[in-house]
C-alpha cells in the first residue's frame, strides 16, 4: 500500500512542470556553486604552492652560493666566514651564510590544507588566508591578514554549495510539500482516496516517503557529483567520512522542512494559507534570524576597526624608527637589499631592523589580542544562538564538515604562531651569534608540518549543531501526530 | 448491507442528524431526498467514517464503521457530486490507482479498458488526461472504480446534479446494472423524477430526521412531488 501510493505520488509529481523548473534551478545553482567553490580551493592551493616554491627558490639560490663559497674556502684553505656585509658578487662570503638574511628576507609559507570537501562550503576561508608567510622579525599580527570585520560572512555566507543547500533546498522541499494534504482536499481527491481502505496517516506517510525518496536521490546524487567533480583527496577515507556526515546533516535539515510542512498542513488551512505560512517561516528561519544574530553579535561585541590596527602599526613603527639615529638607518634597516656592497654598517642595520620589529610586535600585541578576543566572543555568541535557526546550525555544521570552520582556523593560527616562534628563534639565534650558515644547515631549517586535528575533534565540534537539528526535527515532527486524528476530511 | 441505528451527529448545539434509522439491502436503490442541510451528506459521511457519530451506529455489511473503518471501506464505493480524479493522470491510470487502493491488483490493462467500456466512456478518452474530461465522463470513471472494486454498497452524493438529461439517463442505467449485480445503493439526490425512475425506495429527510419512507412502485411521479413538498412546508 505504501509503495502503491508512493509510486502514484512520484508519478503525479513527475508530471508537475513547476517542480522540474525548481529542480533545474537547484541543479544549476549547485553546479555553479560547486564550480566556484572548486575554483576557489584550487586557487588557494595554487597560491600557496606558488608562494612557497618562490621562497624555496630564493633559499636554493642562497644555498647554491653558500655551497660554491664552501668549495672555494676548502680549495683556498681560508676561514668559513659570516657575511656581515653584502659583498659584491664573487667577493667575500655570500648572504646565504647570514642567518638573519635567510630568515628575514625569505619566508616560509605555511598552509592550512583544505579538506576533501572544502569546495562545498567556503565558510570564512575567503576572508581568512589559508597560507601565511612566516619570516624572522615580522609578527603574526602583521601577516595573518584575516579580514577581521566581516562576521556577517559567517552567517550570510558566499555562494557555495552550502548556501544552495541552506537556502534553495528548503524551497524545493516546500514546493513539493506545502499543499501535501490541502491540495488533495481542495481538489476532492482526498475523499475519493479515503473512501478506500487507507488511513489518513498511511496516506500521508506514503506521500512523504515519495518526496523523501526524491530528496534523498537529489541530495546524494548532486552531492556525489559535486564531490567527484571538485572534491580533493578522494582516495582518503576521511573525505568519504566527511561526505557521509554531509549527507546526514543535509537529510536531517531536509526532514525538518518536511516536518514543518506537515505540521502546517495538519491544521487544515487552505493551500494558499499553508504556502504563505511556510514562505514566512522560511524567510524568518533562513534569512531574518541569521541576520539578526549577526547584527547582535557585531553590536554587542564590536571588533575594533581594522584601521586602528594599521594606525597602531604605523605609530609603533614610527616610534621605533625615532630610536634610530638617522632616517637613512631606518631606510636601510627596512631595505637591506639597497645597502651598498661592502658597507660595514649592514649588520647594524639588520640588528636595528630586528629590534624595531620586536618593538612593533610588542606595541601591536594588545590590540591584536583584542581583535582575537572580540572575534572569539562573536563566534561564541553565534555558537550559542545557533539553536534559534536551523539555517545557522546547518551553516556551522557544513563549515565544520568541510573544514572551513573558524575553530579549525584558530587551531591553524595557533600552529602558525608556534612555528613562527620556532623559525624566528632558529635564525635570530644564529644571526646574533654571527654563526655562519653552511649549505648542510639548509636541510635543518625549521619546517612546518600541519598537525591535522583528530577526527574525533571534528565530531565533537559538530555535535552541538547536529544534535540541535535533530532535536528540532523531532520536536516539529512529533507535534502533528495527535492532530492527524482530528483532520477534517469532508466539509461539514 | 447499509444500516444506520439511532445515528446522531451534532456540532455543538446544532444537530445535523437526529436518530436516523435506515436499512439498505443488497439490490436496493435507496434515494434520500431533502433540502440542503437536511442531513443527507452527513449520513453518507458517517457511513464513510469521514466524521464520527455523536451516538448511534453506522454498519456496512454488518460491521460497525467506527470500529473497523478500513475493513468497511473495502465494501464501499463513493461517488460524490463531483468525482474528483488526478488531473494529470489519464482515465485508465486513475482507475488502476483506485482499484489497487481498493485492494484489487489482479486486473490487466485489458480489464481496466473493459471497465471503462462497460460504463460507456468514449474509447479514445481512456488514455487522455482526466483534466480534459467533462463531468459526465468523470462520473463514469467513478462508476468504473466501483465496478473494479466490486463494491457491495455504493454511497452516492447528488451524483447526477449538473449532468445533462442524456448523461443523467446513462448514469441511471449504470446504477440499475450495478443493482442487478447485487449492490446496495444509497443515493442522496434532489432529482425527484430520477428518484422515482431509478430507485425502489425513497426516504425524505428534514432537519436531520427521516420523516417518511416510500416504495416507488406504490406511488406515482406526482405523488412523490406532492408528498415531498408537503414535508418541506
């Protein structure tokens, strides 16, 4: 019986052209979103790769010069010296022996690798740099150039697959379901059907089953195609684990909209009333509440202006420069490459540069800490108020599954800060001791290895959003059950 | 086959049906006459369990409708004033769906076609979408559904209102066929002529009560109209 009604419903739905139009829109939107997400991820990967290989190239050249110098020293029997000054080419030790020059003038690019599903949810990755240059002297506050003033993006999001799932999928679902019972009652077919040995509950369950099967097919089908087309690391089980989670939360989110449509239908209003109520619910839950949460977050916890950080950086720099006796010193400290070959003051300039960088970092750190704290508070508020809207829960869940959540980024920043200290210490120490770098040392430079978070951490962070969605679904789905008995089949 | 015992239905203070006692045996065509709001549709809805009685019992084939609503619906066929079908399915697809809903999955495509032939649906119409059907065509599909369901009792709610005389006449002929096959038919109607012509028994209802029962072979057309109007004043 369930099968018979479900098959019948599928056939009737398949002959409704409006649904095909919405489905086509959905397919087109997902295709475009996946393409754009895939492009942004591959641009990120390419950017990180290009930047890293450029810097590696610089160091290779320095190493090459050092190797030639070492060979020459071995042949002539002279001492292996530290390049305190920039020598004319071919004369004296090369810059590559100077740890300060290597550590500050070349950067180590460290990258937060995207997860296999990164292309499906851009999250905040378009405003957070996924690769950072780490150099000696420069603080992370200067380089981790996250756009701190755009928490709206967390809620509104960019046009990615997550956006399509959160905004458009409910519309497709509601278009199929808003008149689940009301249209049959209005057309009079409900009485015809219920004159047969079928209960209303069974009829409704079958109608829902047909629609749920369509959604299951659409979601897994489109999701699978999107992952195969623009996903990464398809050979690792983690990607498929993430994809399974993606399917689960998307289906739970879909079921919520089905349940809401049933809840509204069971009160026996007309199709147009049901449609209006559901459209209003969509507007409130998907658009208005997320916007309000974002507004409240930015009002209660305003992040200091980005300009303040820049101004503070300038002021600190000016103050540091004042301590240098001449502006020429300051200029050379910043632009070592212009120090004339053979100038003995080069070493002083460099030390000054290092000192000024330290001063700037000290001056900036309270402001940077405030940025971090405010952003943390905003995100905390979003986390706590996500239960007001399934769309916010869904956004947070999809970000987490795609590895574009702010928590994962925070973890990366912490790893970056640790590595930055390691890199800085290694070169500063050798530089200040004037310990010449040998070609073999180039192999023992600190290297960044991203420590992936254990998958249990991902699951733990996903739990609040997913369980929130499940509880909401259960609540909405259970309310109509008693009402089914009272549903008016026939007019009085 | 159809039996109402002290059947009552009230909505708040308003009594839509006040203690109806009625019996329709196999081979009967029982016509319920009465003004709008007399309780004819309420009676039919009670037999279909679309509404719950305030008190009393509605029985189909000796089974209480409220006790086993799904069981009793296996014997029933329902033809409302407008037989509403799925507009974007064809006549034959609608018939097949409803036959299967009624628990009859045994028919072949040829069987469905022959049901539609028996009720006189134009041969080329079976494969057209029902959206394009006239009311008369849809009423015929309604009868075909009853045939396919092998219904023992038919509940008809003003099935001929709005049909032209020829279509109405054809419909009556179909009812007589069904009666001859042994079905019990309860029909609410305003058509006194058709009631006397087709029915063998007539019940006149007023304000939720059955005020008089007649056998059609004992009265003339003029009698039916006179008695009916007497009650309405």
